[in-house]
């Protein structure tokens, strides 16, 4: 599949739920937000069917997100169903890691290949301040178990001024003794994120080089939008995802399927194509394929974060969209 700008669409991110067991301050208010009614959420068999249809159209990588995907009942069964599609080369989950200690063995057995774990601090009190819960030990345990089981792990940190701006060297240090990627993701000004101030990748790299010495930029290996660096003596890599300071829209290869069944083409814009309605009305696989093709032709050239007076901007929070 290609869009009108010649970008090859191979990557599908699927939000399996809008619910989350944390309340990260840059994502959700402390009291939470009204959930999507249960009947409006895609059923697991519907997600599996849509995944199979799009795998047949050229999708090679699927990532399950949320909210927090591991709170969705029988998410391991969904992973197992997707693992049966021969076209899918990489099957990943992005998680806050709280439930990993219990679910990791099942996920590995079901065919999970990649794991991204969100962690913004290594300080227990600060973790509770950011997330609303004292769960850092569970996350660390999940990371340790995943590493010991040979999983490919990426740790994701969202830098925010006033929240974790003294944590970056310590977090990056997690990749010194283990072959783990630590990545810093610029804050997207979406939903609750508009209330906080992000920190640029350039500023963080300068802090890391002051601590660990000059970094070597690594050649791009087709691994998504991250720009990776190596520090001398580190077994793992440090990466930066910089949607604000360095647009990577020209290479965007992804679609997003929201938990309520909309195929979303860009995080910035609120529009998208409803797939749930036609699916529940009895649409054939071929009819769904045509809807997906039409959607891809609507994929915009680039986002407009930081620009004023742009119409049709997304107003939902990230837990509603899918991270």
C-alpha cells in the first residue's frame, strides 16, 4: 500500500482499550476521564479480523497499544491470533509494564516478538507523583523478566520540564550494561500534554554527552522514526523520537486503529475512517479493503504541531487515540 506521497504503509498500531491502570499527569487527569462505552469498543475477534485483512494488504508490523493494552481481558489470545498471520513479521506491545510480571510468560508463548515499556523515572516517589501509583518495582521486575527471557526491549521516556528533567542520564544508563534501547520521545501537545512543556532531543543529547562523552550517531536501519546513538562502553543504544523538533512525516509508514474502530491517519488530525460500522453491518473483506485504500489516499503530508490556526486538530487524549 502506498499513499499519494509515495510512502509505503506497512505498520499498524492498534489501540485495544482506552482504559489504563495509571494516571500519568501528561496523559490523563488524576481523576481519569469518561471511558468509551463497552459496546463501542472493538471486540477482539473484530480486531483480529481487521488485522488479517490489512496484513493481506501489506501490513508487516503490528503494535498493540492502549490506554494500557495489558488491562484488556484475553489480550494474549489476540496476540496468538495475530501470530498466525504469516505476513506479520513483527508483533509488538507498548505497555507501562505494571502487569508484565504476571503476563509475560503467556505473551511470549503467544508469539510476541517486541516489547516497548514506558518508564519516565527511576525514583520511586517521583514515579508515584507522575503516575499516581506506587508501581515502579513492578515495572522494574517486568523489565528484568523480559530481558532474562531474551525479548527485544525498548524503554520509552517522555521528558517533561518539572516532572523528570533530572532523570535523563540515569535512565540512559540502563543501556550501559544491557542490550536495551532507551529512547526519549518529545512530548506531543495532545490532550493533557498541552498542559506541560516538553524538552527537545537536542537538549537531552547535550546532557548525556556531558555525562557519558561524545555520542556516535548510528546509521538508519529502517526501525521507525527513532534516531539512535552509541556511547562508548554501552551495550545498548540511546534513541530519540523527535516529532516536534525534527518532523519525520516524510517517512511515516503507519496507520492507527482506535479502540472504537476508527482508522486514524495522523495523530495531529481528528479525522479518520470508521471501520467498526461497516464491519458490524456485514461488510465483506473486500469492502473493508476498499475503505482502507480510500483512507490511505486521505493520509496528510505532515502534521502541523506548533503552527497556529490550523483546522481539524485532534482534541482527544492519547489514551483515547492510542499511543
